[in-house]
C-alpha cells in the first residue's frame, strides 16, 4: 500500500498558495485492507474512505470509462493493480494530475509542473470530454488563477467548444452546475469565468440570457463602455473587488437581463427593462436552483436598481414603497445587499469605477427614518388591525417627508 497526496494540494503548494483541502490516493490496496485499518467507507459509488483520525478522504487508485450520458454515466474500476499514472490520467487538467509522496517527491507524468510554470490550463487526455462539468471547472480555474496570468490552452478551449456544441452540457444537473457557478463567482476575478464560458460557447447554452447582452448597446452618456455584456462583466468585477457576498454577485450578474429583450429599433434605450427582465431572472434562478436568498435578491435588484440610482429624486411615497418591498423592518440585511448591488452597478462603468455613490447613505438614512416610527403610541391611541397598518404607513410617510426635506436643506 502506497499513499500519495494528489490534485489541488500539490498544485497549490507548487504555486506557493495556501493548501486548504487535501486529497489522497491509495495505490496497491483493497477495500478489505482499508476497512481493516479502520478507514470508513463513503457512499457506494466510489472506492473512497475517511481516515480514522483526520477524517480526510482517501480514494483507491481507479480507472474510469464513459458508459452513458451525464454524471452517472461512468464505469469505475478500482484494484491493487491500478497504477498511480493510470489514476492521474483520468483527471481534468495537467496541473491537477500531479502527486507527491510523504517525502514530497513529485510524480508528474503529464507535465503539470511545466504547465504551472507556463501558466497554462491544459487537459490531460481526450477523456476530458467525457464529463461536461469540466467546461465549468476550467472556466472556474481561469477565474481563480487569472491574477497569475493563466490562460486556457487552445486545444483545451477547442475541446470545450466541442462539448458546448454536443448537447452534453444539458445533461448537467442543476446542483452540479450551481456548485461550480457559485464557487466561480466567489473567486477574485469572477468576470473571467463568464468570459471563458462565452469564448467556448458554453454561456450561450447555460445562460443564454446573459450571453444575449453582448453586442447590445446602451446610452454612452450613462455607459461609456456602451456594450451591456461588457458592463455586466465590469459590475461583476467590482463586486469582487469590494468583497461582496455571493447573493450580491449573483444579483450583479443578472441585474440587466431585460436589456437583452429590447427591440433593436429602440436601442440604445431600454425602457422598462427592469420589469421585462424579471421573467428571465426567474428562469435562470430556477434553472440552477439557486439558494432562496440569491433568488430573492436577484429579482429585487433587477426590479429596483434604477430606483436605487434615482434615490435622491424619489418622492417620499415611492421611497416608502421601495422600503416596504424589501421588508426593511424585519430584513435589514437584504436592503444593505441591494444598496451594495446598486453601488457595484454604478461603478461598473468605464472610467467611473472610483466615483462616489451618495445614494447609498441616503437610502440607509431613509430606512432608518422609516424604522424609527414607534408603534406603541399608535396602539395607545386605539388603532388596531388594518387601521393600525394604515396609521403606521402614514407616520412612516411623514418621517420620510421630514427626512427628504432635511437632506435637501
């Protein structure tokens, strides 16, 4: 029995990056031997075990071959005869197909270290095309290592293009896709993930609503970058620069989908794109079964982001409706995330990345003014039921009028 550290742990150590997860592969062992040593099996599909003390995953060296469509369409073979090189060749990228023993002696049959030094993401073998999820994985690694200058090898990009055209991407489950998408959006340069998906034709398959934004012009006065797709990438980039959470980044990606539906004769204006885009945002949310908080914020930002930009001009009654829509009294954090998404949208414009966004503090102040209305005095006056609701609304409107007047003074 020989044990090797494999994959990301080896890659990141060689890159000088922190190693978080460690995967191990065991060569020359049987399931019975692993169980005898106290390892605990994980599931029934793969020969994977948990270490009795550390809880880390140890997998028996295995080969695999495509036997059907989708994630489950693989036949695995694990035995003591499977070599380390045979196990490594089934992996996606050369930089993930290296192993090292407990003395840090490197096993690198597919030249992963050379590709690390050349800053290239390259597939290990033609078997890369057997799992369509690898298209998303390569795009995610592109986003992760963009700052180091990594690019996708032309032959790998061609394979990704073929996969995108083959119909295999449609076999991906929502859960597997969302796991890759959400991890990619949380990288330091998530816009690169979208760029790579677009370059290989996968964006058109996975998110045609986002792909449709490229080539759609906007008024140059508000959008010096003009192209809606380019703007979306810039907004996503700003969300990462400002360390926004996943909910905000997802909303930033989807906020302008309605502009993809504007008839060409109306370009570059996009009247009511906030409302036309809601059905598209809902469709993307459902396609990937995004978490509820991501879904809700994306829809709210899509519908109200122009309200955010025009906050200082809004009538007190419109401002109150906006605050009610977000339920700022019980869910203050969601409104904070809305404000953040609006600010990223304002900054995601060529040459305007550093401009101030006074709307943010104004909206926070408005929310505080509405929240400051005390309910107890109204109860003491005898208001109850629907009448109490109306009385609270009147008092909040009064508070917002006073707030607006004070802010304008």
